[in-house]
C-alpha cells in the first residue's frame, strides 16, 4: 500500500513540484480557466512559484518551502513575480 510506504506524514515538498504543476495545467485546461486554482507543491524559490502561475494558478501557497527557507521566502517570491509581470508588460 502506497500510503503505508509514504507514512503518516504524507508527501510534501520538492517531490511534488513537477506533478503538481502538471495537475494545475490539467485542471485549468479542463475547466477552461473557470476555476481559480491555487498552486501548491514543491515551492522553494520564486521561480517555482512563477512556474505554478505560468501553468495557470491564480495564487500560490507555500508550506514546506516556508519551513526550510524562512519567512522571507514570501518577499522573494513577491518581488520576482512583480519583476516578471512588469517585464511582461514591456
């Protein structure tokens, strides 16, 4: 049983990154972008968060990355997203 192999704590962090981005793309596509999706799973850097947004997520949620990178991860992510959005407008 996979659940027993993974353990009570479940699976989180970097092992979820690619699969969660695939699921975001799938849900956004199948719902024709009518469901606001929150991107989670494996976000440790600003680029990880941007990948979730580029896949169609409207928001991102950081958990394990927050634990390992500290509270300033939010500032780093926000600055990078703002920088990218400003560049996209040019």
